[in-house]
């Protein structure tokens, strides 16, 4: 039996946005958290591919979940313009470099993929992260390119697509599943914290354990293959690596995650951080993501105090 909850107030702007994001995800098969963040196509120069975020009432606070998803999906989207928009592209590695704080930039942040290379079953892409006035960082990713398989086209991979946040029909409150209700409650609760909606969802599902930390994935955290989304794992690793160092609040400036195999969304995820080195201003850490004692992903991270 599902948990009985009060009906959400559709007049609340955050509730309305969440209902619309869930409607877009259900209509297109796109990842829920990317829809919730307001990911959409952005203007780009000839030969480039760009994604950004919708304006209000989309969330204006961008956390590591949103930034990692933006980088991952922009680099993958750029490659799909070359190899086909319905081609599955499992992520092999993702790098995110941030020169300055990004949380207050809001919907003005875009990722622009400048360069791609395709060959021997592998594709790579590199680009920049841009704020309203200047470049705030860079990103890169490497993907496997399978010879077979098909996925539905993502709504933001086609700038002329018919599915947009403003036109997709929102879910009705009566259509929400128990999991949808949990997501909506998390969105509303995030407003009382200093975290983004995505970061709050991930961290409230994460607890300390004798071996490190443990995440219980929710359906909203999955990609189209049903595994835990790469951006979620990247942000999870980055948060857990410094979770015991909240006083100094080091800021992530560089991180690379290698995805060894898919992370099952139906199983708990164990996060094991290791402090490698620290200076007066810099902290270096490594994080392993495990399930059933098998390593699923490994991250190398650099922070500044």
C-alpha cells in the first residue's frame, strides 16, 4: 500500500513546475531530474551545440547535480548530432572544471560543446561552461558508441522539437505516484536549505555508514536505461568526499569520474571517500562508488578552501 499524502497545491509555482517537469518526462522518456532542472536547447554558433536552463519558475539555484547533468547531456547531445539523435551513448568518463562559484548564476548558465571526435566505437566532446558575463569553467566527456540499440530522442537534443517546458502538458495532482509525491515533497523542502533541488534530493537519500556513505536511489535519479544517472553519481561523490569538513566548506574546482559499469537503481549505493592530500588552500580526494562490493565508478576530485 502506498503512503497517503495530502494533495499538492497546483497554485504553488514550485508545485506547478514539478508537475510540468513530470509531464515532460513521462511524455518523452527524458530523465526526470533534467526536466526538473529545466534543461533546454540554447542558441549556439555554427558548429557548436549548447544546452542551458529555462527561466523562472524553473529552479534558479544550480548545484552539482544540475551542473554535472548539464555537462554530461550537452557533450552527449553534441555527439548525437553527428552519430544520430536516437543513438544510446553510455558515458565512460565525465570531467567538470569550475573556476568560480556557479550557484547564483541561475538560468543564465549554459554549456557549449565546441569539439567532438568520433572513431573506433568511442566519441569524445569538450566545451565550456558560460555564465552571463564570462566563462565559469570547462567540461569534457567520453562515450561508448554501440553498434546497435535505439533510445527516444531527448527533447533538448533537437532545438526545433515539439516538446518544450512551456508546451508539454503537466501531470494532474491525481496522476502522481507515490514516488512522484516524494519528489514533490523534496522539491518543496529544498527551499528551506541552501542546496539546489537536485542536490537536496540526493543528499536526503544519503546516510552515513560504517564503510562510508550509502545512497538509496529513487526513480527520479535514473537515466533512460534505468541506471543511476551519471550526474547524480558525480554530485554524490563530490558531496560525500567533503561531508565531514563542513566548517571550511571547500568548493569543488575540478573532478573527473570514470564509469566502470552501470549502477543499479534498485540497489543501495555505497560511497567510499579517501582523502589523498591537503595544502593550505587545496584538498585532493578520491571516491569509489560500489554495489555488492563491485566498483561501479571512481572519481578524482580537487577542492579549494
